[in-house]
């Protein structure tokens, strides 16, 4: 039996590659003769560059950029031919802001530095993976790193933007002139409003409920000083408005999961598989909003192959699973409990995969 293993990261515990390895290890214990094809996945968030590098023949360049609070952080640029791939979470990810307790002061400046590094590496096309950010600065920091100026500091996070009214984007646009920019994200929210960056995603980044209207108001000022129409565009609210910053530079938006599916050749690999396994930390109904399990299940369905999901926690019923294209879903917490799932995620996921193989692999010994 040939099994395609294509999980996302298990946020806070396992990278996508680690999750795929854990699933493979457990499956092999129960069904050692099965042929396992590991295809770690990403929707543009954390792990985007690592996942693509696993399946594409390119060069990684290590760089140091400014983190969300101006501290230096390591990052990488993947160059494949004349195309560079960068991951915004490496410069402004939630994992870099959690302990600071200052979500309004977090900046995307380092993402702009990543664009410059990709440009200097000779790329003519730069694809920016969006997702997992800890920032809500509307992409102001990104633009500052590229040379934009304003009557308020652009590199001080959302807090620094309050009262902004005059912005000069010309230097930033000149810095990327001649480049093709692509924002890889499945988020289609606008920058502001009821479904904007602050009100929908702000709580995930640590913004208190009572601060959401104020932050949204600052982003409204930012949009008024730059381009209100672009702020209404699909994806402008991605990654705390980082999508807006890229759109101001002329970037186009492409679905992150669709891009990764194409780059790693997942459709062809699914057609040669008998079973497709996906997974993520929390498998719930939001998994249908452009997340990896839904994207992988779509590919499996098109190939007429069954798809199952392994997750840290499963909170949807069988009807919802089938709506997402998933035959069955299995949770680590249900098998080994919450304490061990977090203390030993690799071992817990391997044990879950071993248990599931008993059901799904015809070569599994009784």
C-alpha cells in the first residue's frame, strides 16, 4: 500500500516536517511494508520556506533581519531559478511576539528586509508567504524598510501609526521596481472594518477585545493616508495588514495552499497513492477556510483517493468531516490525553498513526 503523508504544522509543537516524520514512524511500526511518501505542507504561514525547500531544488540563503521589536532574528530566503520565496513569519511571527505582551508595538520591518535580500540575491519574482504573524501594522514596517516615509514613524507597529496623514511610498515602490511580487495567502479579508485585520485576527495576536476598535481606527487612518480602495481588496487584511503593504507595491495575491500543492507536485503524488493522510494541530470547521487539510483533501478527492486526518484535537463531527472531504479524523488528545500530547507531541502523534494504520492498512498485522 502506498500512503501519501501531507500534514501541516501542529502549531506550537511540531513543524510540518516533524509531523510527517512522526506519522511515518508510527505507521511503519504497524505496517512496515507500506510505501510512505512524505510531503510536508504549508498554506503560506510558518514552515512555508522549509516545506518548499524539501520538495524543490533551490538554494537557501541565511540572513539576519529585524524582528518585530527591532531585535535581530535569523531568516532564510529560498531561491529557485529567478524566483525567491520568503516567509513573513520568520521576521514577524506570533512566536516572536507572544512573550513581549506588546502586540500594538510589533512591526513588519524585517519582512521588507527579506524582500531586499531576495532582490539582492538576483530574484525577479518574490513570493511572500503570509500567515502566523504577530503584527497588525498594516504593512507599514515593510514599507519603511523599503524606504517609505511618513509624518508618523512607520516602524513602530500599529501604535506608531496613530495620527498618520501623509505618506510617501515612492521610495518603496522604486526599491522593488521591475520585480514581480506575489502574496501567498488564503486570507481574503479587507484591511479594516467588521471583517478586517484587527477585529478578526487581533485577538489571536494578543490584542484585548477593548482595544480592537482603536486599532481598527488607526488602520483606517493608515488606509486614508495611502489608498482606501486597495485597503478593501481581497487579502489586504492578511497577516495583520501585511497583505495591504504588498498590494500597495503592486503585488498580486495567490492562495497559499494552492501554490504549495502545485510546487510540491501533490496532485501527481496523490494519483499514485492508495491513501492520503493530512493533519494539523486543531482540526475544526475553520480547517475549510483555505487551510492545509482542506486543500490536501481536495487534491485527494480529485484523484479519487480517500483522505484521513490526524490532529492534536478533533472538534468536528462526521458530517462536517465529509463536507471538508475527509473520510475520518483522529485526535491525539483522545488517544493519549492532553498532557502527553503537549509533553511528547512526536511520540503521541506516532502512537496515533500506529493505531490508525491498524484500520486503514490492509497489510497491517492483526
